[in-house]
């Protein structure tokens, strides 16, 4: 049933996208020639602008398909979809401009094409958001559900059931569990064991199952051949949650030796020299811009610190950065001068060491602005895991699994953990989970997303003491 629903939804989606592409070109033509916003010159007629739609619509639908905009969005986050829409439209615009250049069509307004691309992006994103919200609403009400069968009762199965229980908008309905180690009637997260794995064919034949989730333990992997044969015989889609999932990255890098696949345990996109140089170039440009933009605030802060509390304006503290190397990090002094030297003590909410003005600049994150100069020096990046003091690094490397992975990239002024609320005196474990996710999934668009989230909700934080 879910397959039919998906086909219908995809067909509707294609028709809507084709309509939006056409509508975007018509609106772009109207804005360019009828809105009065642009100077009118000799131009082609309306029909001449519409004729390329026979090329434009198929081109854009092919690009949307290439960037996986017609794959099920049930597990896809909106940011990934937005990035795909933007990439498709940029590439589409380049193709159209190239074609006009090749056929030497100088009268077709480039302003129309630019407006068309902008409108196409905005309208398509709006359409996708509306569809996403409508689908989630109906799924919460019990419609358009994907009926799944889970194999196994171990940690992978429990974690999977926990996540789909938390994210009800995904629209999963768990028929039951098959497991050889638990008796029928055993319950996990409200889901009952319905039988043994060798009853798989019978269960699939007698029930409407859309997908089978294999979450068995490593010791049961000899059953995979049987399971996959039975699911494929019944035409059921199958997905495997590896029992070693916790040891591999979110997007594993797979190498190959003569057909033998090797999974890289830790794929770091910033190991790529091009990615590294691009990120560094952007860090330099944006840090210079930010220093200029925030210079009035920094000057005011420096003067106020000097007038309200004796001592240095800038506080320097040793932190651990890229490749476990120590560096001197800069901050505006927010504590009384004699108390700023504590390298083994956390700052607390009502810490008596803080000055009154220091509490304010910490709350607004203004004390972090001098780190823009750390970025210029190359000790830090604008975006990355927050650096920690050597004392705590030595402590956490023993207490927190995977803690030291954060030092495989430059530390940042802000990061994925901070915009998700894991800042200040909060869970170190959760912070590291966010840091590792960032390291393994880095992209320029991810950095842009974090910067935007920092602007909207990252500066003022209740955990910033």
C-alpha cells in the first residue's frame, strides 16, 4: 500500500514542480516587463519567452530527480531537500545561459532568467515545506503509515524502536518483532514479539508489511542469507541496522581492493585538501568582515571592562586545538583579574568570580569576539568543536568515549553542539556526539546552517555562564 501511495505522491510532486517552474518563468517575465521596476527596452514577445519551457521543464525535472528530490522524504531532513533545490536551480541556470550563448540569442533577457531562478527556488522550497507539514500532520493522525516488521531484540532494535517512537511524524507503524531469543509476547517499547525468525515467510504472506528492519546481533548474522531470500521472495524492501553501527561514521567512506569493500571507521571530509583550503579561505574572509562589523561593540566592551574592573582587557587561556596542539585563546575578561587564572574549575551560574559587566557579556557571547583573531591566526575556525582546557582534555579522554576525535579538525567559535543547546555546564557526552556528527558530515552548507542558527539562537544562551 505504501508503495502505491509513494507513486501517487511522486506523480503529484512532478506535476506540481512542472507547474511551479512554468509559473516562475511567467512571473519573472511579468516582473521584468510589466512591474515598472526595470527600464523597458526592445524585447521579445511573451510567447517567445514561453517557448523554452518545452526545454526548461524537462531539464529541471531531470535535475530534481538527479539530486534525489523525488526519493521518499520520510527520513530526509528539510535542509538536505533545500540544498538539492538550490543546486538544481543553479545548475539549471548555468545550462540555460550556456544554451543562449551557443545559439547566440542576445535578446532573451538574462534578468528574466535570474528572476526565474530565484522564484523557482523560493516557490519550490515553500511547496516542499507545505507538503512536508501536511504529510506529517496526517501521519500523526494514523494515515500514510509505513508498516514494518523488526527482526531482533538487541540494542540496535531497541534504539530503532526508541527513535521511531520519538519521531512519530515519520509515520512508522510496527507490526511486531521476530526473534529467536525471546518468547512470544515479550514486549519492547510497546511492541510485541510475534514469533521466531523462521516464521518470516508466513508472517510476510499473511500480513501487509511494507518494510523489514533487520536488527539482529552479530552472532546471528549467519541467518542473513535466509532472511534476505525470504523478504525478496515476498517483494518486501529490507534494511539492515548493523550491530557494529556504533563503531562506524554516519556516512562511512568505503574503499575497495579488487572488489573487496573496506569501511573506513572515521571519515573526515576536512581531510580532503580542497575542503580544508576552502574552509580556511572562508574563515579568513568572514573573520575580517566580522572584526570590522563588530569593532564598535569590541571597542565599547574593552573600554567598559577597563573602567569597571582593574586588570587586563583580554584574558588569555591555553586550550587544546587541532591535532592536540595547545594554543592561546583570547576572550574579553569577564571575571575579577585575580580569579581568571582557574584552569581546573567550571564557571557556575552564580559564580562570585564574575564581574557584573562580565555576566552580561558572557550571556550575550560578546566575550567570545576576540576569538575572531584566533581564527585569523589559524588556531581556530568560525565553525567547529569548542576547544577545552588541557586539564579537562586529559580527564575527558578517559571518561568520554571518542572524546579525542574532536581534535581532528580546528576548534570553532561556535559549533553544532552550541546551536543545539549543549553549551556551558551541560552534558559533555551529548556535546561530543554533536561534535563527531559535525566532523563526519561537514560541508559548506552545514557550516552556513550553523552560522544561521548561531545568529538566530546561538548568541544568547541560558547555559552561558
